[in-house]
């Protein structure tokens, strides 16, 4: 019964063989594929444009230096080269109007992707429009930054991280070493307390030299000087206590500090027109040799050194008493901080640009150009050749640098504080009246 099946199988094999032979009479078969598989089509990155608002970086004091040569122009070029597909639209905004413009843009959700402006109330006051940055920065990254205190919402480092400090600064006393020497004072000096400062002022007066030139028209120099006296006694705990309503301005600690500051005027150690003179005018008179000392920030260091040369000195504001708990503290902290709008369509790219600006390489580029201090702790003081910059960087690395206290407050309180500074220093109101008015203003905005 199997034979018919075998015959059929044999027939099928023969037919298959004949068909194969017939096919062989045609074209030769295609060779086997031995080349690599084709490359996948490269992924095309969608172009991203980031709008960047800033109130700093304008190098307007650089003579005829074109904007194409400014630090920020070059930095953007470097970033865009390293990140193809991302472009930065740079928009300069007036420092005086930045807060109002950013807040209005936040309400309309048509503002920038990135904002860079002053810290404190100028940032806290627009926190409703800012993206919290906590998840974007590691503990190690934040640990390498100076000036973070005002960047936390409510100055609470367990809350939202609103911004990243780009540069740091401090305020202190510039002094003319030649005039000090003329009065029999050491050329290199730092006073241990206010009594030593007052004693030096007496020597300067006796030598016919005006000790201080002060411009309190805007109320700034009071905050740069008197706030140091407050912080030296109470530290950041007292400053944040004021903000949180746990402390009062009428605390003797605050009142005594302002009384000590006012003695510079009442003892005749300053010019008589302190209430009508502006901060900038006082700085100009100082570099012209009209007074031995001036209260200013390190943003004036490059200019002052260029004019006074080796006679330019800088010291920290001394505490009321040498044994005050934070005697070596300074007022300043974060110069400017960068934040991302919470309505930005490109938060990851915006964060990438901020991280680029805080790299040591970029911090060094900017600080060497402008004379500001780096916010990075790993940037060495040796980036500056002059001893003053090197000393100041060391201070900011080892000692407390507290934020401007008035900047910590709500905007209305800050404005009132600056307005009253002029009056209390000029003797129009007492330190007690000054403190009471600030308590009243704080109470009114806290309702």
C-alpha cells in the first residue's frame, strides 16, 4: 500500500528539480547583502527660543565698548554654540521697573522664560509666577553657592527654592589710605568696634580732614551701615524674625544700632548736607579726596581702585561692640538671582541656561570683567590680581554675609524703611520713632 505514495513523492522531487534548473537559465541571483544596515534618520531637535529679561549686564561704563563685546553677549554665544537649537533673546529691563513689569507679565502669562533681578522682596513679591527649582538642583550644587538665603520662599530653606544666586556682593567702608596716613592712622586697618571708628574720626577732624562723606537722599547708606550693626548682634535669626512677625523693630537691639549709626552725623563726622546728597554724589566726592571714608558696595571697587590706586582701602563696618556674636558679619549676600517663570513652555532649557551661568568658568569670566564677587565657593580668590578683591572673597567664604534687611521685607515696608532712613540719620525723627513707624507699616501690610 505504500508504493503509490513513494511514486508520487519521487515525481514531486523531479518536478521541483526541473523548475530550479529552469530558473538557473535566467539572470544570476542577487548577491547576499553584506553591507551594514542603513543609518537611522537623525532626530531633528525642535528649535527653542528662550526670552531672558535682566536688569544687569549692561556695561555702560565701559567707554565705547560695543554691546557685541559685553560679557553677556559673549556668554550667550558660548551657550548657543554648546546647545544647538536653543537661542536666547536678551531683553534689558530697567532695574526700577523690573518688579512691576515682571508682575504684570506674570498675570498675563506673556513674560520671559527667565528673569534675572535683585533678590529679597523683588523676588519674593513675584513668587506666584516663579517655578520652584528644588528638584532641578542637587544638594551638592546648592552647597557650593553663596547667597542662597534670600532665594528661598519666605527665607525658609525647607520651602520652595525660588531662584539661584549668580553673583555675591558686600557693602562696607571705602577709605583713602593717604588721608589716613596724613592723620597719623595706619594705612591698612580694620576697626574692632564703633568706638575705634569714632576715635579715628576725631584724629581725621583734628588733621583738618572730613572723616565721612554720606549721601542719604535715597536712604541706602543707612541700610548698608546700620543693618550690619543689627546683624552683628542678632544674626539672621533676628532678621527673619522681623519678616515673620516674631520680632519688632522697637526691639532695643534695632534701636541701639540706629542710634550708634546716627552718631556719625551728630558728632560732626560727615558732611552737613547728608539728606539732600545722593549716594552717587558721595562716591564721587570720596574719590576726589574730599573725605577720608565713604559707605559703598564692592560694585564701586574697580572704579575706586582705578582712581585712588594703592591708596584705595576697604574694610567691613565694625560692630557696636567687639564681642558682638556676629562681629565679622557683612551686609550684601546675593547680588542678583535668576528664576524661571512657571508659565514657561521650556523650563528644562531655561534651567540649562541658568546652570551654564553659574559654572565656575562663567563666574570667572563675568567677575573678572565687572569686578563682582562669584557666588560659587570653588572659584579661587586668585582670579583677581589685587589684594582687596582677594581679601573680600575670603571674607565672604568664611564669615556671615546677611541679605539687605530692608530687601527682605514686603515692598511697602522696604519703601517706608528707605524713606525714613534719611529722616532718622538727619535727626528729623528719633530712632524710637523710626522703629515705631516701621512696626506700624509692617502691621498694616500683614493684615
